[in-house]
C-alpha cells in the first residue's frame, strides 16, 4: 500500500459484503456514453472491491442492479423523482423499484451528474454505508471547482513538494500516461471540474501550437470525467510568440492576436475552459505596463474567449512596489475601484488572505467589497508556508475558518456566500486550489497531504461543508471506516493546522520564514532590498512591543473591511486574539484574556504547537497495528521530522524575541537548545519547490 490509490481504495469492509453477496450485483447502463461508461467502470471496480468478488455489467435490470441513467431516460422519468432541483451537475442516488425489481438508481440531469452520483455511492460505501435503502442527493454550490497547477514546462513545480510535474510535456501528446486517467478519476470523485495546467508565472510557449496539442491530449482524457482544461496566459505573449511590438490591451492588433489565439485553442479543445492570468505582480507583465487597468486587460482576453463560452480568471494577487506602507492593502486598493467594470465572463480570483497563504490570515477584505464581480476563492493546497509536504497540517479548518467568516457587509453574510454567488445572485462562481500534486508515488508527498486535495474538492462543491465531517470521510476511505482508526486520525488532523500556527506564527504573526524557501524560521531577517521582503517588516518587534499596526494610527488596512468587521478588528479589546498582532502593535506586557502577559502567552503558544506534534506522534504510534506498514512508516518518519522542526521554529523564534525584548522565559519553560547565532547560521540552498 503505497498511497497511489488515494481515497479510492475500495477495500473489502465488514459491513458491505453481506449486503452485496446477499444478492448478486450487476451494473446497468442503458445509454453507454463516454462518461457513463467510465462511471460504470468505476462502480464495477469499487463494488467488486467492497464485495471482494466480481461484479458484472448487465443489459437489463434485475433485483440488486445498480442502474446509471440520466433523469431524462424513460425508465427514470417514469419514477417521478425530484430531479429538477439537481440542476446540471447534481445527483440523486436512491433505492427504487423498477419493473418489480429492487434497484439502486444513480441519476442526474447530465452524464456528469450521474458520474458524481456514482462517486457519491462509492463514498457512501467507503464510509461504512451499505446498499440497503440508499438515499443520497447533492448539488454543487460553486460552478467552477478548479485546480491550479503551478507546473512549469521544464517539469519543475513552483511550490510543489511532491516531485516533478505529472505532465510529461516532452512526450505529450503521444504518450498518454495512465496516471492522467487516475488523476481525472480522483478529481471527479470529489467534484473538481477544471484544471489549469501551467504555472501562473507563465511562459508564452504554453500558447504555441505544439503545447496546445499537448494540452488537447490531456483535455481528451479529462473530458469524460467532466474536467475542463484551462491555461495560464502570459500577458506579453503577443510580443514573445506573436511578433507584435506591444501587448497593450487596447491595441486592436493585440486584441486580434488573442482572438485568433483563442480560436486556435478552441479548434483543438472545443470545450477549453479559458485563461487564468497573473498580471503586474512579482514581475509578471500586464496591462499596467501600458497604463491600462486590470479590467482593460481582463476584458480584452474575455472578448477573445467569449464567442466560445470561455471565461477569464484574473488574479487579484498583485504584489508590486505600489503600496509601500502596507503590502496587505495592494489588492483592495487596485481592484475595489474596478468593481462593475469587468466583462460578464471575467471572475476575479482572490487569495484567502491579503498577504500570502500564511498559516493564518484574516479573510481577504475584497470578499464582500466587489458585489458586482464574481470572486473566485483561491486557496493553496500545497503547503508553501505550513511545512511543505513534510509537516502534517490538515487544511480543512483553515478553509472553513475563512469561508465561515462574516464579511460585515450584510447581516449574516459570510465569505462562503460571496464565493457561492448567493450574496449577490452571481451564477458564475468559482473556487481554485493551488495543487499539491506531483510525480511522487503517493501524489502529494505524504498520505496526509492527500486529505488537503480531498477537502479542497469537497469544500469547492459545498463551501459550507464541515472540515471535521470531511476529515472523517477521507480517513474512512483512505484507511478504514473502523472508528478505532477514524477517531484518532481525525483528532490528529483537526488540531494540526493550529499547531503549525502555534509553532510558526502565533497570535496573528505572519511571514517570519527565512529567505527564499519559506520553510524554516528567519524572524531576524531585515536586510533584503525591499522592505516587505523582510520578516522584520511584518512583526515590527522592538524592546517595547510587537505587531503590525493596521489601525488608523498605522497603515489603516483595517478600513478595507466593512464597518462592523473593521470596528471589531480595529479595537484591541475586541479583535480576536488569534489575529491580534496582524492588526495591532502592542506591548509585551499587555494582559491577555488568560491573565498572562502577551510574552507569556506567546511562549505558551509555541509550546502548545510543539506539544501537539509530540501528541500526534503518540497517537500515530498507537495506530501502528491498524495501518498498513508502508503508509504508517512514512507518516511516522515525517512526524518525527515535524517534531524536530517544530522545536526548531519555537527555539529560533524565542531566542530571537528574547534578543529583542530582553525578557527572560517564564519559570519552568525550556530554554532554546542553541543560541541565536546558531539558528541564524542554518541555511537551505536547495529547498524544493523554489523555481525562482
Ligand atoms: C507566492 C509564491 C510564489 C507565487 C505567488 C503567486 O511564493 O511562488 O508565484 O505566490 O501566487 O505565494 O503568484
């Protein structure tokens, strides 16, 4: 068991064989389209696994059949089931009677709906359910559920920690690695319906004819699984591969070039999803190079794909030299005024927080602030700032915390309401996840990282879903539904992200890692060329206090939130303690809710983080007899690394804070293992995932 099968292991389980064996199961697909054929094959695979015996496909239903058919099929229509509300991607799986025979029906209004239903049935069986009296129904709340691969054409993956890219650009379009199909199965099983193949730091080559042909080969494999292909577009491509002198979005020649390019792509990929664009950020070209706005750029590309029903996802992650007083303010400053000026097929893609995928950030103030524009939530599934693939951190609670946050714009409105379109009645909606997938045998660098891919898909389907419930589902399918495994595994997972916050950046601190790799601690770094490259810029610690003042006396970034939220964050008495140092610069002796001083409280958080990891190791040790050897061993080793590195973060941070505040550690607290100079001397010239 090397983890390749992900959560689709379909292992025999105590509860299932009885059900299946009692009556032979057959699978019936009256109308075998490419998608339904795959759905049937997946069910055959799954049911034979769970039943520990062969399952056949049959031409007609009999007692015990599982039938896959769209709602319009005469046999289904005659049952008068409530299928209208399923819209085009929802499913209904139900025990019914057809021609006198008890049958499990998997239906939906489209083949894709049926496919999702098949996976829902497998999930039901994989989490301890049986084939008796099945009744499952669900409709996705978000339309575009998309992975963003930061994969480069040379095979490296920016911020990827699970090996090289799974796309073998060299041998595509000819060589169709079976892995592509397994990738599509995995995504379809959790409802992901789109994938951006290449890095947002894009090369224009990905838009040349040979690469379009390669992307088309992947699109052909993914199509029956309901997955569309998208490409990151480099804004200056008309110059680099088109021979034009400019990429000015208002230049008719530029617009014509993109239109012709879009037409060319759609000839090869008729259902091409559209473009994702990072513009005028971290050195990428964009419309502002020509003194045009982001909307000018986005709308020009949108016009090129509109005749083909394509869309543009335009990123709001603009990180340039424009807002020197506070990096956190840039996206809002540039995008908020553009609300209402984007074309209908443009979505603005916003990171979950205003800086950059930190272990914790308050939700991005753009959510709720651009009511006329559909906003895509961008989460990072790969753990750039949470210990790469090495540390165990389940991101479900992070995603949920952001999605559940009240925007303060209207009573009861949450970030999830903005993302799923219900806040303003947007029909075009999206959620994007920066993938953690690579060529490692287990896809994501560790068994537990698979859970982050899984929870992203499940929350994109339903942004109000619960992280704990999803962790249970994942653990049951990935290991076994036995509560003796699921309970401790879920317990480990649920607190794991908070532990990372505790040992890296407690109480609202952020961006304290050493230069380049984003892995180990470097709170002392203060000599890099641009101020906001330095951790010291973010923590602002001195002898008296610590924290970034984002209230009126500081950068006033807090004013970017709607008034009730701004008020709560701006007041040092009402801001949640977990966000304290994000918004406020406070004294080391400030009294916290616990009665401890800030300094004492910080120390406690560092210790809690390290302690949690030690606890996870114990829990995992106790699970040894119940988990297969290979996955147990790998996880145990990674947890040992994590414990060592949690201590490193704690010790390095404490050593540094003490050098700044001149305070002693509270009584009974362990001193850092080394002196500050030792921590400063650590360096990692060859960290993975940093492609420059
Ligand atoms: C940062 C990454 C960088 C990405 C950038 C982005 O460090 O590698 O290119 O985000 O999202 O988190 O564009």
